[in-house]
C-alpha cells in the first residue's frame, strides 16, 4: 500500500505540469470601495495552453454563490437576502461581479469574495477582499429648545462627535453633550449628538454657530462637520463637509464668508 502511494508521488513529480498549473485566475487581492460608488470585481482566466474548456465559473461569498456561468456561457445570478444590489458580466473567460454600492456587512477582511473555475485544465480559485472606505452621508442639524443638535447619517465604520464654539473645544467637559448611536439593517451607523447648555450662558443669542464634527475612530480624522445655527440665521439647515464631497467645503466657506 505504502509503495503504491510512493510510486504515485514519484509519478506526480516526474510530470510537474499537473493540470492545476495550466490555468490561473487573475483577481485583485484587495479592492477599495468608496461609499455609494459602484465597484467591480474582475476574475480573469489566463491559460498557458490552448484548448481551455470552461465548464463552470462563479463568484461566491461565505459559500453562497452570487453568480455563475456554465459550459454554454449561460450566466445565472442568485439573489440573496442581503440588500445590496449587484449584477454580473461574462466575456471570454472573465467574470465580473459589479456592485451598485458595497454595504458594510459585505465588506472587510473576514468577508472575502471567491472566484472559482472548473475547467479541463484545472480547478483554481482566488479571493478578493473589498475594503469599504470610511464615510458619512447627509448631516442634519437643528437648534432645539435645550441646545443645538446634529445627526450624521450613513456613517462607516464609526466616529466620535466633538463640538466647537468659535475656538473653544466643548468636548473638554465644559458643556454636557450626549450621543446616541444606532445601526440600520444595511449596516450604516446613525450618530446623533446634542448639547444641553445652561441658559445662563445665553447661547440662544449667540451669532457664532456651533460646530459639530465627526472624528473617525479608524483614521482619527474629522470626516464630517456641520455648523449649527438658529433658524433665523440659516433656515434651520447646517453646513456639511464630507470627506467625499469637496465641493461642499467650498460652498460652506462661501456661505460662511457671506454671512459673517
Ligand atoms: C480583468 O479584465 C478586465 C477587463 O478586460 C480588466 O479591466 C481588469 O483590470 C482585469 N483584472 C485583472 C486582475 O487582471
Ligand atoms: C477636542 O477635544 C477632544 C476631547 O478632549 C479631543 O479628542 C479632540 O482631539 C479635540 N479636537 C480638537 C480639534 O482640538
Ligand atoms: C469644525 O471644527 C473642526 C475641528 O476644528 C474643523 O476641522 C472643521 O473644519 C470645522 N467645520 C466647519 C464647518 O467650520
């Protein structure tokens, strides 16, 4: 029995071109995804030999197939329970998985996407990991009866809210502030923060807006910011700066300079 196994091993090493090495898959090991932006995962077949016959090719995640092609090049897409919208494309041995946008639960190191090929020249597979960049969506701000408040929507992955008034950093403990966080079913975090300011500070008559800023817990950078002012100053709307909307920075500067 042992001799047979040894003989088999010898046979394998005598013919180093096993079927495994004839065909390879080319994928990007990691892909960076911007929030709300389309992202494409390509899986390209490359063979050193002629006569490659693909019998099956598929993209999957967590052993759940997302789409596949059969030997007749018929493409099948499997809709899953997750809310993210995707489609697949196939041409000449390249299968692409295209997401309208990548959601937090489907990204990260621990959630690789696998491309697998079945062919007459081997059965290789490769992984692509999608890293969602930190981000934030719309920011809302209002001045309530107790003080200013702001809400950061569609935040990823997480952040801390800091308040400023002119050059004063209110996070030093001089003013009480509260924060509430929640995660929606798509994995986005909503962060609401509000100040409770003592009336003796006469904050209601302050013409200087409160600055409410979100500092990412990952990069330690301020990724979003809004100025909170009384409705008579700006119609109840705050200004927003988001790391992905540079135009907003310019607009809020313009606004700020016009009114101050
Ligand atoms: C795969 O092919 C596509 C389309 O030809 C190309 O855009 C992409 O960069 C290729 N990807 C890799 C990992 O080779
Ligand atoms: C404001 O204060 C907080 C808490 O002490 C600190 O973490 C943060 O870095 C400060 N921000 C600035 C811009 O000074
Ligand atoms: C608010 O303060 C932070 C921290 O100092 C700063 O990075 C940000 O630009 C300010 N935001 C606005 C809208 O002025």
